[in-house]
């Protein structure tokens, strides 16, 4: 850390970076607009990762598209401005902005008897009927955490988000979520091309782990060998050979007749194989 001459609070007597004071921020270098854009992108990415978890789709598996809609125009523009960052973080091919995502999900609204009963006991029947027949756009604020006022039998009824139970039925091949002003829909349909790309990413992860286990340096070159019974493995590694070689510092990627004694079992996608590396 003594070579970090730009670190303004470092003293020659400091034995460890952990004993140094934090540097004083250079206020003119702060970019509030970039911070705002990044906060919007982080919100979308956070919701997107939750959707991946809900759909049980691992992050290394590429997906075709994520769509989003926002009632906050500045938020939507900020997300679009950082589209490449969002796509990389969520591992999707396309990011599409839409006016709304109502066509990808059907929402059902039911009264929460626990909260509404004490407040509007005699009106519960009317509230339930109105919730089942109201236009989705009328009740949409509830999904954003906002209140909605409905007229029930001549009485204004203020519904809080916790007063209404919202269930979602997604269009096949999509999962959706809403958070405050943001709606998100993630495509979960996997084409053979996307599956093979996901397998290639899995394969690279296994090779990187083998390099680590072998205590190789970053500059060390290797040869990669594998044995697999499923034809999809050879097809995948042939299609993605340039990517695999580049990511793993390898000069050779080759199928072998018989496994080496130090071959390791690996799973790429849903397929198992044996793989091993040799330092060159």
C-alpha cells in the first residue's frame, strides 16, 4: 500500500493500510446524475435477480429478454441509459422498455378481511365485488404501494396496499414483478442456442476452478480435455470453443478417448462429463 502515492492520508509511519485514515472525498468529482441512474439500474437488477431465483434459473444461463415499465419517466430513461450494464448483470440479450406489462400478467385482487373487517365490516361484500370487476388500471396503484379510493354503495372507501391481497398469473414463458414505480417481466423460455451458451459458461466456471485448484498463475497456458457421452457437449464446445479458450487461457480444447487419472466430474446445464487440464 506504500506505493499508492495518490492516497492523500497515507503516512510513512503507517505499517498497514488498515491503520490509515479514510481519504477526504473530492466533492467536484461526484456525479449526482450518474448516481441517480445507477440507483435506478440497481433497483431493476435487484428485482430481476429475484425473478431468476423465483423461476429457478441460474445466473449463468443467458435469457432472451427483460422488459420493464415505469410510471417515473426519469427512472425509465436512467435504466435505458445503462442498458448494457443491466443486460450484463442480468445476463439477458435484450432490454425493452414498454408503456406497461399488463399483457404479460393477470392480477387478481381480493379483500384482506383481517384489515378491512374492522374498518368496513358492512361493506366487505361490496368491496370484494368491486375489486373483482374493476379495471386493472384503477387498481394498479395498489401494486405500486399506493392507496386507492373506491366508491362502495355511495361511500368512499380508501384501500391501503395491505388491505388488498394481490395474486399474479404470469403468461407462460414469463415471470413478472412490481416494485414501487417499476414493473419487470423476465423471459424464461430457453431456446437450444441459449441452453448451449449457458452450458459453455458452466464449462468455463469448471475450468477456472481447476486452474485455481492447480495453483496456476494467470499467465499460465493450459490444454483442456474432456470426455462426454452426450453429443450436445461436443456440439456446444465446438460452437463456443473460441470463448472457452479465451476465458480460460487455454491453447487446446479437445475430446479424449479415455479420461485422465485426475479427471473431475462436472455438470454443464443438465449434462455430466469428465474434464481435466494440463499445464503447457
